[in-house]
């Protein structure tokens, strides 16, 4: 609670998902099974003093069902907003073998399908999760030359897509192609009040380098996902850091970048949703605690 007091109002820290039984004694008060009890774990997570949001990652693989949304809503405190990843059917340009062996290599006909997003993702959240719906993150995984989408084309497609979405939603774009970080990209996001998701990822510039780009805060809110040390593969971090109860690879530069994001939100007087992944340093809750200590001057 003392660390939480250093976090400015309007800045919401949280973790990428919460189903980690290894957090017993750190976040959770008792043992939870490796699978199951997801809603129950979320209820305990949401009462931790350092957490003001959470990343729902399962929604990337399929839209959450009415039953799941209701089970989450039942255990969350009033006003606790979640950051949800959008179903990848809407953000994947070409089907990958790892996700769809039958259609691998084929162009996805639902890429940036605004109607599908509203029907399958936004609508159910409005109906069953309205009090807890925070920003929706559209994660675009790395695109290759074979996809034949350059920076200008990508920005143009985003412009047409967000023009079709309801304006009262909060949306954020996460990209894995550094060359897409162009003035046109930020201009499109600014036009539609869409956030650029500051992300620490294998082949992306650091969060601090992204923050230094002109126009990198295009919306009336900030979203960040602190995922990996740049240059490190995801699978490598999974193997090295489990069960995610301790810091294994301290990254002072990354922590300072997060502090800069917080200070930017304070200066602009806008809310910020900052999600930390276990694979960033080894334990997302401990990374958040370390950043809170920096904010408090300790």
C-alpha cells in the first residue's frame, strides 16, 4: 500500500494475464490449480493495491463468451477497467501455420473487418462487461515482405478501419514492425483518438525510443505493454523465468522508460494503462513494485 501511494491517480498498472499460481505469497494468499479457478484468481488479483487494471490476453485467440465475461464481471470491483486484446481474426493479415494449419499462407478475408469487431468483440463486452471495459488493443504481429503491406498502406488501412468504429470506445494499436512508426501512422491514430501501444518487444525500439518519436502520444490516454527485453525471444524468456515469482533479469533502462510514461501521463493529465509481462524481468508484480519504488523516490 505504501508503494501504491506513489502511483499518480489515473495511472493504472497491471499485468499481462493473471493465471500464475507461482504468485502465491506475492499476489495470492493460497494455492490455485495450474488450470481452472481463473475468475476466482482474478477477484483476488483485483484487490491487490498495486493493480488498477489487468490485461486479458485470452481474447486474442477467440472472443470471450458471455459466460466468461459475466464470471469476470462478478468478481471485479466497481470501476476496475481491463485492457483486452482483440481477436486475432481481425488483426492477422496472413494466416500462420502455428494458428491455422489448414489456411496457413492464405490472406485473411477478415483482416480489419470493422463489422466483425463490433459484432463479435465490442458488442458482447458492452452487453456483459460494460463496467469493466477499458482499451481494446489491436495487436498486429510482424508482417513480412510477402504480405505486401508497407508503412503508408498500413496507415491508410487503419484510417478506414477506425473511421467505421463507434467513437465512444477506447482503442489502441500495437505493432511489431518498427518501420510502421511513421508520421502518417501517428496522424491516423490522432485523427481517431487511438493510442499507440508502447511495447517492449524483440524487434522493436525501446519504449523510451518510441516515446521520443514526434506525435507518439496521439490519444487522450496512454497504453503500454512491457513484454520482453528487445533482442530476446519469447520462448527463451518463458523457459528462463518460470514460475515468475522472482526478478531474474533486472532492466533499469526499461524501468526508467516506464517512469517516463507515467510522468508523461501526469504532464498531459491523461489516464495511462501500463501492463507488465512476467517475461520482461521475470516477475511482473515485482517489476511493478520496483517502478512504484522509483516513483516514490526510494
